[in-house]
C-alpha cells in the first residue's frame, strides 16, 4: 500500500506540474494564476480543454486513487479506535491492550502491510487467546489425522490393486476364426497345421487372412497369416490365480 501511495503522489505532482506548464505556454498570467489563485486551474481547463484534458484527467484520476488508498486504511484504524474505546468502557479489555492494538495497526499502516479490520482474537484476554490457540492447534491436528487416514486408505487401495495384478496370470483361450474381429488389438497365438506357432497383436481380421503386428528388437514387424493355414487360434487373457 505504501508503494502504491508513493507512486500515486509522484503521478499527482507530475500531472500538476504538467498542467501548470500548459498554463504558462498559453500566457504567463495563466501560469501565475494557476500557482497562486484557487479555481484558476478549473477555469483554464474549461477554456482550453484540448490542451489541458490529458494532464487534468491524469491529475484528477491519480488524486482520487490516492485518496482512496489513504482513506480506506485510515477508516479502518479510526473505526477500530472507536470499537476499542467502547470495549474499554465496558471493561472487556484494558486501556493498555487497546493502545497496543492501535499501535499495531499504525505500524501496519506506515510499513505498507495491509490493514484489515480488527478481529475478535485481538480483543481477547491472554487467557482467552491461549484457549483459542489451543483450539486452533487441535483443529490442525485433527485435519492432519484425517489427511493421514485418507493417505493410508489410498495406499492400501494401491497395494490391493498391485496384489490383484500380481494374482493375474496370462492364459491363451481358443477362439473361432470367424470371431477374430472381436479381438482386434489383442495378442493372439496361431498354430498352423504344420505345427508352426506365431504370436502377435491382431490388427485386422479379413475374410481370408489375419493381419498381425509384433514388436522385435529392430522395430515393429507386420505379417499376414492365411486363415486356411490356421489350425488353432487363441487369444491372450488374464485370469486370477
């Protein structure tokens, strides 16, 4: 907030000088009047809008923003002061506690830290603050315990999934050649009438041949097997032990 206020102050000063320079450019009396006579700036701007609008609008907008930046935290501090005075009168806090809270807010205001409305914690007695601190610590521990339980349940679920995968074994189940198109993308094993065994991923099932793909050391290898040469056709599946 402090940095923003300083930047806006610089912009206000620059735009004010800029507007005064425009007055001197028009006539020296305009410039002098803008420096020493109230409301001359407004008159000059109205009569010379085309030249004065940029510096005037810059000055006006930056001034409004600067007022907002300064007024908001000051309003918070003033309201807190009133509330703290009422708390002191009712005997809820001591005068010293109220002074410490106001000093804290003023330090925040001039150090550039965000100034927010006072919370109930600042108005509690040391004993009540200790109770609130213990409650907060208990809440954090409960949240940590819940998170730990959720983590343990997640880990147990993963272990269960791993064990389920370990229990699965690969088996080859015989299928009809006419049903081969149902197993596109599956690994199949083919045994020819000559006893030659071949394996690969089924990528297409035509009316007279099967197209397979197999990964080898040098890359992928595609090959065809005529259906008339197939004695046994099996598809790879997984079963639990």
